[in-house]
C-alpha cells in the first residue's frame, strides 16, 4: 500500500514548541499517558512533544487531520470527533487567546489498538504499528467513555497549567515594570537632588544628561537649546550630549540644533522615525524628541536614541521618563531665570549703595567698581573658578560700604587727619561687616570687607593679622584698593604715573602685600580697568593739590 505523504508540516515545524506550551502541562499529560499535541485550525499537527515523537507521521494521517479539523469547529471552545471506531480526537481552544492553534488530546479504547483499522492507518502513515501501540497503550482505557474522561481531565489540567504560567508571566512582567518604575523614580530623585545643588547651569544640565543616559537603555541622550534671548544661564544655542551617537559629532550637532529651532508649537512629533527625520536617519534608530517649555514656549528639546536591548522600539515608560526630564528642565530654567533676576536686582542695589558712598567724594567716584574689576581679574589669574572669582568681585564692590558710617567731614578732608579722625576712618571695615553680616548670601564676602586693610607684615587693621592668616580675598582687595587709589585723581594730588604705581607695588611685595597676589597682578590685562578709569576722569574735577607729604593709599594722609 502506498504511504501517505506528510507535506503539510515539516519535521522542523513539529519541533518548534509554541510559547504557551509549558513544561508543567506537557509533563502532566505524559504522566497520564494521554497523547496531546498542538494543531493548526485545519487539523495539521504543529507541535508534537518529544514523548510522542513516534506518532508524528500517524498524527498527519488524513483521517486524524480531518477529525481534528471537525472537532476544532466547535462553538464552545471544546470539541470531539471520531477518527476510527474507538479512537477520538478531542480539541480545546483558549478563550480570548491570540494563538489560533488547537490543543489536541486522543481518547482510545484498548481494543482499537489491536484493530485492523488502526494497523491500516499506521501502514498508510509509514509508522511502525508495534511502536505506536507501545506509545499509546498507557492512555488506552477499557471503555471509550473512561478514555474521554481522562483526556478531558488532561486538557483541563493543561489549560490550568497554561493559565498559571500566563499569570506568572504577568506577575513577572508587573514586577519588572515596578522595578523599572522604582529605578526610574529614584533616578529622577537623584537628578533633582543633584540639580538643586550649587553649580553652573551648563555643568548641571550636562550631569543630568549623563544621569539619564545611564538610567535608560539608550546609546545617547542630548539636550539642545534654541538660540533665543529668553534662554539664560549660558544655555542659549547649546547642545549638551551624553553617550555616543552613530553619526559624526558635527552632523549630530547640526541636526539637533536645527530640530530645537523648529520646536515652536504643540504639533510636535515625539517619536522620530528614520524614514521621516534626518537626525533619526543619521543615527539609524527611532528617537524620542521631547520639547522643553519655559513660560509656555518651547526653548529646546530632549533627545534620546539608539535603544539598547532586544526590543529596539521605544516604550511608553521611556517616553514618560524623558517627558518628566523635559518638564524638570523647564522648571530648572525658570529657577535660573528667577535667580538671575534676583541677582541682577541685588547687584543693582549694591552698586547703588556703593555708588552713593563713592559719590560723597567726587574724587572717589567709581572707586568701588574699579576695585571690584581688578579683584576679579587678579582672582582669575590666581586660578580661581569663575564662580569664586565672581564672589571676589562682589567683595571688592562692597569693600568700603562701612564708610557710610564715617562722617563726611572726615571723608572729604583734604589735609592731614588727626588721630581722632583717623580712628573714625579705621572703623569702616568693621562697620561694613556689621551692615552686611545679616544679609543672606553675603557670608563669603564678609572677610574681604573686614580685613582689606590688613597688611602682610601684620601692621594693618582692624586686627593686625599677618601673612596667610589674612583671608586671601582680603589680600587681593588690599592690593586692588591701593592700586586704584594711586592711579586715580584725588583732592590732594593728581593720579600717579603708571610706572610709579607699579614700582610701588613691587617695592611693597612681602611687606604691605602678599607677594603671590603682586605676581598675579602683573599678569592681568589692565585694559578694562583703564576704560573704567577714563570714564570717571571725564566726570571728576581737576585736582587741588594740598601741601601734605602724606603717604600713598586710599587716604594718603594715613593708610585708610
């Protein structure tokens, strides 16, 4: 008799186990001796467990396929159809399952295994009848009703095990998502805590980009700002990048800044596709593009791409994380803008205060501003950070604020000061310290105000500090103060020539001044200082020289 071919399913396909076919369910069916396998809707076997591999060809017999296909057309997820007398195919489908395949279980009597019909089927399928009987014998029962009950129980058990497996996967997935949510929340918390610390905005945003890149499975995270006036903190027109992109740096920069410039409305595509957006094509992957808003207007974008892992598609949690980062950057920029406004307001008040003090004497107009400029330049030459140098500048600006408590008659006197008058002058550092000490944000400025008349050799005031015991900010201001006093016109003398002033500084290095500060002073560019001085010269009256031998310094009659 001619063998029946098995073209409907290859051996490879029969060995490919469905994802919802669990080890536990397969083992239960094996122990019950119930032959079970997976079939397509047309009845063709799709997967046969290894325990029943002997029956693969038999299960592809047209009678078996036809019976399975008939049973699978049931309306209540379960069906049954006769293959031959004493042998039935029972099927089950999972309600709501996306998998169209059927679970098949065979129910049989012991008599059918010895029947001519069974032997003929084995012969037609090319299956050894003896081996088939051995494989099927354990599941055979005396009556077909008993066999069907056992097969039904096996399928119920199988369905339960699959449901348990499904619930376990859901639980594991939920656990993974919960763990990911915790990690992302903690990462956001760390980012916010870090951004709340002090530092330059550019460095803080760069650190944020690095944190986000390490927290999410992306090859890079970039933050691009538009080139518009409302962006502050040195962020205008900047691209801040963390990670590595598949394209060149300049190409990425061009595309990113161009993208930021176009971020002007709400109709914004938040997932960029390589087929539609140049920057996504350049990096060869989907990208998240989340706008950063300030005062209701986009000021830039957060970009993330080249997702790592087995799933290259961008997921909702990742988009939500980047959205939270963009919202935080908008708030961060708002805080920077407010801080800059408050800083400008505070500096305006300080400048007005110091200008009013300088204006008491037309010959000292602009003195505090020039001392501030010199002190800032010296501190940078000594290696101070930009932020620390700015604090030195503020200290220089307010160094003489205590003169508000000195009688004008003493400040404006052109002749030699009496001991009593000089005692008034010597109080101005301590008066200034008392005025400023309760102002928030001025604590690091106070040493420059209190000690700027101390001398390196210990002969200064108010406390007679010596050498390194004098705060460095005060040593810097002391030199700046004296240089400006000698370089500008006063009521008792004209400004001294530059070469004479420089020679005096060299001569006093190690006695009046810190030698390191003097050395740093000679490395700065005095162009900005000279421009300030020229502005004041046009406003100051001609000097009236008083015959007073005096000394060089803020008050030549005596060092003040």
